[in-house]
């Protein structure tokens, strides 16, 4: 059986609630990083962000580091 090409997703929790502009800027900045496929905030729970990444380039700890480089505190909740 062949392996399904799956792009992993990780949930990132931000303890501080960011305003809409800050969320948009953080997601946009993340999507510019090498290995990040997509970054979107949950439309109902604004403190949760889903990040898709290329596991051949980076891992979940890199995703967390990228988020923290954006100047916000963050924790990995886990993969989807």
C-alpha cells in the first residue's frame, strides 16, 4: 500500500488574545517562512492557529520557533 502524501498540521495556542490585524500579520509572516504551507487562525477560537508545514523542510518545533519570532508567546497543542 502506498503512503498518502499528507501535509502535517499542528495546532498552536497563543495565551494572549491578538486583535484581528495582529492575527492576520502573524499568519501572513508565517506563510513567508520556508516550509510553512499555510497558517490560519480558528474563526471561533482566536487563540488557536492551525499551521500546515512541509515535514521534509521543518518540524513542529520549527513552527513554534517561527511563531515566537513574531513576538508572541505560544505553545504547541499537538498535531491534527
